[in-house]
């Protein structure tokens, strides 16, 4: 019996320095998939990058601790800037903020159509509740770096909720 080879669907998660939000979300999403839908990991390649990242930077200490508390490790993560190769291979580029989306599109205009903010991807106007996320900036995932515990907690809650939503969107789209 012949099984056609199915290319992996490449997702790049992007923030500024690739040391907190994108690093955590990519790591958590891989971990979440390993628990909820392990076969999806064979069909997805999930990486992260930063629009202003310095290669080799370590993950934020607080987010590394939070990752361990949630059952996965970011110890091997090293920050990396977004590359033309990643953009070319990506089927989907998810940014944390509108400014990241604009930076990506300015540097790589060919990425138009596959760059979305994490919290806007997969939504269609009819699916939104009236009043939900009415302000454009509410679709951004704020950076908790250097902030208080509540800001980190809000980020983690958002990341976990968005990972669950993203899994369902990708399944509905037949990507996994």
C-alpha cells in the first residue's frame, strides 16, 4: 500500500527578543500537542524567533521556571532572529503583537497572507462574540518581561488558552 509523503507544516512563533513569549509559546505548544494529540507533532514543525533577537540569548529565567512548573523545559532554548529561510518555509507565522507583524511584513513582504497575530489567527468575524476583543490592541499578547507576577500569570493563561484554540483551528483546517 502506498502512503503519499506529507510535508510538515511549519509554524514560526515570533516576538521581539525570542527569550520570553515566543520561546514559551512554542515550547508549551509542542508540550501541549504531545499530551493532547501526539500524532500532530509528526505533521508540524514549530519554531520560534525574534524580530530583534540576538542569537544565542538564553530564555528569561522566570519563564524557564514557569515552564518547569508546567511540565516542560526551555533549558535548551537559544534565542534566534527571524530568518529568510524560516519565512520561506513557514506555512504560518504567528506574532505576539501588531508591531511584530508589521516588522515581519516590512522585512519580508512575500510573507503576506501567512503572518497573523497569534490571537487573531483563525477568527472569522461571525465567530467573535459581540464586544469580544473590540479594541485592536487587545489582540496583542503583552510582554511580561521585567513586570510583576500578575503580568506573567496573565501571559501564561493567555498562552495556554491560545494553544488550545490554535490546536482546534489547525485541526479544523486539516493542517493536523
